[in-house]
């Protein structure tokens, strides 16, 4: 049986609720930082969505910190699409978007580094990105017990 065709595109207003619900289990498990519906809506231009027959299969966001520095964040894949390489495809698309936006480097903080390591990201110190620490880490409920690994990739 052929697999469903998955398309990846910039998120639209009608995707906000689905993105919120897709992220919820990862937020509950403290895998990713919480995102309110309002926050998703405000930064919707940063989200890419993967859909199969109109159903949200996955998402990722790309945050621009300025000076060519971009963060890959809020990566989630629906359980029924796990193990099919969709996470890698979403990260590849986010990196491509960073290049289009004149990015010089992409980074992520994650508890699941293997996907990023396979894609050529390198491990760096968590405080290598003071912009991230100032913007998010200082507000994170896990700031004093952070278990995330920072990884980055320079862009050509």
C-alpha cells in the first residue's frame, strides 16, 4: 500500500489549533517549551507544517535571533507518522528556510539530539547562544535542572 503524500508548507491561520494540540503532549512531557495559542498565532510566520490529506502530521518553527542566527524549535510529529523520517524532513525544510532568510547558523536545544547529529549538527555548550538563554532559558521551569543538549550547524 502506498504511503500518503506529505506536503510541507508555511503554516496558515487555520493551523493554529492543530499545532497547539500537536505540541501539547511534548509540552506535558517537558520535551519542548509551552506555546500558547496566542504565541503560535503571533509567530505563525515561523512555523512550517507537514500535512497528509489535509491532516497535520508534524510541525517545526524557526526563530530568528538576528545577525544570521536561527533556532529550530517546536518540532513535533504526530504518533501515526513517527518513524517515517518526517522529523528529518521538517528540520531540513527549516534549515532551508533559514538559508532563504540569510541565516548563517541554525541551532537547537533538545533532549533528543540523535536526529540533529545525523543531520550534521554539532554539540556545543548550552550557553553558546546567550540570545536564547536571555529570551527563553531564564524563564524555563527547568532552568536549574536543564537536561537539553545544544547543537548547531553553520550554513553555507
